[in-house]
């Protein structure tokens, strides 16, 4: 079986930092409530930036770090629930900005916060039919655009940002993946484009129950497919929705928290961007060592879930 290898990563984060105290000046909330319920200390909101510039910025950084020329990219996919336009796709804007060749399929994926993991499987499939060796995959969101700033139960949870990776298909590379969907528009949704105002809606406890079910499910499925044990996995990179979700999932897997990478304190929930931003931070901080086995697991609107196991 052919698995994906990560060649490089990148990220783009808006300059403006919004602390919990800043949020408490907008809605009736407190730093203490947000920290203890979610683990979030601050998030970034777009001011000068937008969905397109974030996605392009992350993609450009990943491509530059890869040392691969734009002409070698065989497919460009962007995962997002907040694209710059309903159409054309963010991936088309990335193509234009980076000068990817015209024979490159470029399209977006809407799979909620699981978008980057759906994207990994999509580009893995696309690379089997591409004459070129590399794929550019981006997860990017401008969630501040769809947040109801009068609803304290949702507006404190999210942030803006984008992450990206250049990947290639390699014979014999460790790879296991699992994706799933439980069609449901009640627990988590974003209003249709063109509906004004368009907001994100969250049944927090519904998401919580769903998340603590599917994280252990994905981890066990990836272990079963690969024949590995959790001891052999160096890192679990979870979707950054809530620290308490990860703590509960860790308990259910009989793991301590050290194996889980968390940066939700600094970014909040950036939906499809959360996994690639986390991978990029880990790579840049030297936390990811060559040869380490890594699990990425996400869950989100759809309801969708997904996991991937690979070797760094
Ligand atoms: N500040 C202060 N009080 C608040 C806030 C806030 N920001 N938000 C809600 N409250 C209040 C409510 O009004 C309610 O008050 P009441 O008891 O007087 O009615 C009380 O806090 C409890 O409200 P709940 O919604 O029951 O709060 P809960 O304990 O469930 O915590 C949370 C909410 C953190 C969202 C939790 O449900 C959760 O972690 N959910 C999972 C994560 C999630 O939903 N993330 C969103 C993205 S989904 C994704 O990424 C896939």
C-alpha cells in the first residue's frame, strides 16, 4: 500500500490577538469561564487578512519550505467551511497566487473540522491518478466572519487561521486512515452562503458526547489497521475544539496527556485549520522527529470524523 509522506508544512495566522478579557468586553463572559470550560486563553481574528490571504499564506510557506517547484504540484485541495467565495474555491485562488500549472485540479472540501483529514485521503487517491508526485493540501478558516458576536455560548470558542502541507505518495510508507459521517445538521452547522447573517450554530453538549465517542473509536481503528500499539505512537494530534474533550478521550484510551499535542490555548478552535496548524507548530518547534509515528484525529460538522496514522 502507498502511504503519504509529509514533505513540509506551513501556517498563516492573523496578527490580531483577542484575549478572553477582550471577549468579556463583547459578551457576558469571563476569562475564568472560558479557560476552565474550554482551555482557550486567546484566539486570532482577521482584520487585514481574510480567508483567501490566510489559505494562500499557509500554502506559500509550505511550498517554499518543500523546495518543490509549483510545476511539480499535481493537485491542490483546500478544506474549509468559510471559503472566500462560494465559488471559485479557495484552492483556485491558491493556484493563481502560487502559479500552479493549469493542468492541476484545484478544489475545496467541506467536511467541517475534519476537512484536513478528509483532504489527506482525497489527495492520496488523486496522486494515484496524477502524472505528478506532490499534492498541496490546505486547511483554512475565517470563522470570525460567521460568529454571532451576541451569542456567548459560541463566539468565545473559535479563531481564524490556516495551515498547509506538501505531501507525496510513497510505496511502503506507514499509512492507516479512517473516515466517517453521521448525517446530522442539528448538532453543528454553518448557515448557507448568501443567508444574511450567516452564523455558526453549536449544540455544545452534543458535540462533546460525539467527540469523546469518536476520538477513541478512530484511535482504535488506526491501531487495528496498522497492527501498532499506542506505546509505539509518539504523538496524537487531536482537533483543537476543547481541552476537556481531549482529557476525557485520553482517559478512555488509558493515556496520559503528554502524548496529545494541544495549542487550543493560543488559537481557539480553527476548524479545518486546527490539525495542519498543530503539525506545523510541532515541526517548527522540533517536537516531531523523523521516524516518529503520529496519529491525527478530528471530528466536526457533518457530523464527520477522521483519523490518519503516518510516520513523520
Ligand atoms: N461565558 C459564561 N457563561 C456561559 C458562556 C460563556 N462564554 N457560554 C455559556 N455560558 C453559560 C450558559 O448560559 C449556561 O448558563 P445557565 O446554566 O445559567 O443556563 C451555562 O454556562 C452552561 O451552559 P452550557 O452550554 O451547558 O455549557 P457547557 O458546560 O456545556 O460548556 C461548551 C459549553 C464549552 C461549548 C461545551 O459544551 C463543550 O465543550 N462542547 C464541545 C466543544 C464544542 O462544542 N466546540 C465547538 C466547535 S465544534 C467542533 O469543533 C467540532
